[in-house]
């Protein structure tokens, strides 16, 4: 089969690789019909998240069940399913306590309680390095799905692939960022980053009762997309002091909730890069620092952008003085997936309006390039195997 394969930083190619096979009785083999390139895939492309061996990429995918293992009774050949990106066994302590991204069994080689930089990670993720299980991803014609009796969900027949695909990751991730803040209604929510996850968090904020949603991004084309699809207020940090602007919008207090949907690879100056190199840091926490400044006292900061190293001068003093609540991590997709399918099916939210490019799988390298380099006003790339 054909698959988008990471070879080394900056080098993703579409190769011919062996077809996946049933290895365990709870496996299924999926014929992939749609898959997407995620912002966190770019961390692997850049080398910021390390991977030594070639690996099939992709954790946002859906398709048709082609073959089922002997213990699979919930799915049959021909079912059309979406597959959440964390791999959950369904039976360990964490999977039974609504914490499936911490699954104790799926990442059997590198799991551990400590969360170190290069060992003792959480549960496995599709197509996301050997540290997170080493499972082949779904940017391919076929993919093996382990523990398939737990996570996959059959897609309502009336929904197109494009309408359902983002239920695998970015919509549940954006939803998590807002759900963690436990909105009561009427809150001002500031979302840093208008990439795919930021756009989904904006949608989730409205659905959960926000009175105002403020989008922050240094790229005007992404702000225009946010305004067009989500009717948000937009701030460009190159044009305004974002923190002061948010305070002016909120009577001087700051936003009730700030969401970091950027992570450790934001737009950076030369001095930012020099500082990171000097401190042995990956990327920067500049966006997170802005969240801590822009949120009101006793407010909440949700972090769904990826961070991959320790950081010098972490502003603990500000977090303590302001009494900020922080929630972060991989989205517990299984906690929300059935509710979110219902929202899409009932047309209470539109997800496919963020797609800017739909390409054949053979053009995956090109898709990565325009997404990574912000070319052609690219916001979200869908690949068609």
C-alpha cells in the first residue's frame, strides 16, 4: 500500500509499504477514506519531537472496516468509522476513570508514571513516534486499529467524510480546552492560535455559552478564516498589544478563559531562538506567558498546544498571585465523542468549513509543505487515499 512516511526531519515521502495485518484478536484493519495533516504532525516533521526510524504518519483518519479480529463483535466489514487518536485499552485504571490518554497498556514499551522527556510517556497515539507506542498512522491506504472494540465509532450515514473527520482529534481537542474551564455562560474566552485546533476551540466556546470569543494570531489570513467561520473578534499581535487589548475588552480584568492552541513552536524572533538555545529549550513558552497575563485573576488557562521540554523562568509567581487554574494535556476524546457526533449530526456545529486543501495521498509531501510554511493561505489539509 501507499503511505506518507517520515524518514528524517524535513523529509516525508509517499512510499510503498507492507499492508497492515491483524496481529491481535481485538484488531481491525481499516481502509482509509480520508485523513488529515495535524499541527502536531509538524513537530515531528521539524524534528522537535524526535523519531529515529521511518514511521507512517497520521492520527486523524477514518474509513471502512476491511477485516476484523476474532474478538471484535461491535464492528463488521463494511462499517464506516472514525477513530479517536489516543489508543485506549478500555480496561486499565485510567481508561476506566475517564482518562484514556493515560492508558497503561497501549504504550507498553515506553509507558510510565514519571512523564520524562524521553521515557515513561502516557498512552499510545497513532503515528506519533516510538515514544508514544510506535503505531503506524492513518495517512495511508490501510491502517491497523488495535483495541478496536473500544474507540472507533460508526459514522451516521448522512454525514460526509469531511463533516465527520475532525471528530477524531481537533474538535474533541478544542472541546476539551473549553470543557476544562467549566463555563457557566457569559464568559469571555480568548483563544491564542487560529490553526485548526484554535478554530475548533472557538466553535466549542460558543456552544458552551461564551458571550465573546477573541481570536489571536499573527497571520491575517488565519484571522480572516476565524472571523468568517466563527464570528469572533480578531487580534493580530503584530498590530496591537494583545494583552492590553483583551483587558480593554473586559473592563480591565482580562479574559475569563485563555486557551493556548499554539504550543512550543510559535512565531519567534531571533532573540527568542537564541534564548531557547542557551537554555537548552525546545521552542518557546511566549504564547503561554501571554495567556497568563491576559487571563483575569482566578481565571482558567487551558493548554492544548504541545510542549516538549522544561522552560527557564516559568512565571509561577504570576500564576500563584492571580490564582490561575491550569488544565492541559491530550484530549480525552472518548469522554466527548458520542456527544460531539450528535452535535454534528444535529447540525449544531459545522466542522468542514476550515478545510482549505483536499489532496490525493500521493501529494502528502506537498500538503505538509504548504501547511508548515503557511503557503496558499493553508489552514487545514485533508488527504484522500
